[in-house]
C-alpha cells in the first residue's frame, strides 16, 4: 500500500507530534470521515511507538538467531538501496516493529459497475488516490459494505507493508520477515522508491514507477552478489507474472470497450460475465502449463472491475518506465530526474507518450 521527507531521524515523540499535526490538517479539510483518520492516526502511532532500533534488536541477547539474520540482511539491502540505487538515505527501515499479526493493513479499491476507472479518495497533501488503507480488517469490510450499498464494486485485500511517503521513518514490520530474499529486497526498493518520487493525484504513475525500481533493483542486487542463477530464476518469475498481467489487462480493455458501447445494461452484464469467464479459463490454461504464478486466491476473490484496477495500478506503465530507464542511460539518478519531469509535466497515454494536461 500506499506511500514520504524530510529525510531526518527524529524521536518517537517528535514523530507523533508531526503525525498528529498532519492528521489535524486533514481533519479540517473534511475530505473523508473522521473515523477513517482516527484509525489511521492510531494505527500509524502504534507502529512507531512500538518500534525499536534494528541495531538494538540485533545486539539484544533475547533476539532469536532467525530474527537477527533477517534484520542483518535488511540492513544490507537498505545500504545497497542507498549506495547503488540512489534511493533516499532516510530513517526508514532503521527500526523494527513486531505487529503480532500476519498483515499490517487491508487495502480497499472500488469502481462503478460499468467502469474500469477507480473510485478516487481525496486527501490534503497527497491528493487523490485509488485506494484506502485500514489497520483493522473489520473496518475495511464495513467500508466495503457501505460502498457496495451505493452500487460500487469493491475488493479488499491484505497488505504486509506500506510507505508513509517519507513523512515518517517507516519501520521494518514482522509481517515481511519471512518473505523470500528477492521479495524482501523488492519490497524495500519499492517503498523507498515512493520516498524518492511521488506524483500527486496519480496512483498508477507512482505504483508503476515503484514497481519498475523494485524489479530493476532486485536484478542489480542479485548481480552484485554474483548470484547469476538467481538472476535467471527471478527473470523467469517476472516473465510468468507479466504473461498473467497481460491477460488481466486484455480483459480490462475488452470491458472498457464494452462499457462504452450503446447496448443495454442487461446486455453489458451478460457480456461482462463472458469476459470474466474467459479470463478465468485462460488463467487456468497458463497455470496447467506452468506458465503463470499461483494467483488462485485472487481469481476466487477479485473478479470484478475493482480487482482488475488493483492490478493495473502496479503494472500499467511498466513499459514506459523501462523505456525511460534506457533513455536515461540506465543511470538511476538521471532516471529519477526524468521521471519527475515527465510525471509533473503531463500524463501517460496508452502508447506510452506524455500528453500535456
């Protein structure tokens, strides 16, 4: 989820004061309900208040060997991100919080019945975003029920980590410790990329940008360690995922054309069901052939407009950023500068060019 400095280390009390100052500004704007901000403030404050410096945890005799090893790895990944990927030297991932559960947040995405554009949720400072985050699953489910009662399609999914976009020093959470090494490194690169660049009112730009930095960063990290076999395996994993993403994106394009047509709503619903059925069948064929990752849970839970949007947010503009990275001579500093210029100067269209306005 969802994702910033003032890259300075501050005390817990200072961080809490800063956080509640932001929350107070948000309250006065009245964009969303007081309950949403209250749970966000309480959840974020709890993560910070219960965190400990990673160095302290590593040297604590009571720390298990497994936890110590994972935190040492995270420290190495963090140093690599700053040194080799030009990601921020912020206070993020310098502290550790045991959250006592599998997931830290539950993300909510919503859409109209005949639209593949997300419902937007608008806030001061960060602008409009295509998702909401809740620290309690029940709160996310309650909001989902409220939105469904208004006729919207909704998906709710668990989130193991997120970024505060550099506003606070994000701790390492216990929910990510047992990720495979490449996923753990990718997560850290992804979230730090949000601290490096965040474009207001453009969730797809931000998430696709961070997803690209994640992919390129993991490959570079593996190569630096001489893990060529792992580089090849990682590339195979991405190829499988991309093939599945293409299927999902094609279904979304078909739905977009369907929804723009002049047929009745009942006919749209019928053809919509055909498109989703075809998507499920195509996925199963790929799975049976060993050419797709295991997304069985997603296909059981998220086959609606909102589910397709939640995937597109992270992958729609990967091709653009791949080209921009090459155009930037594969230099990360130049790439970030160019991405910021492009992000602030226009919007990306489907043919990967920027239009003004």
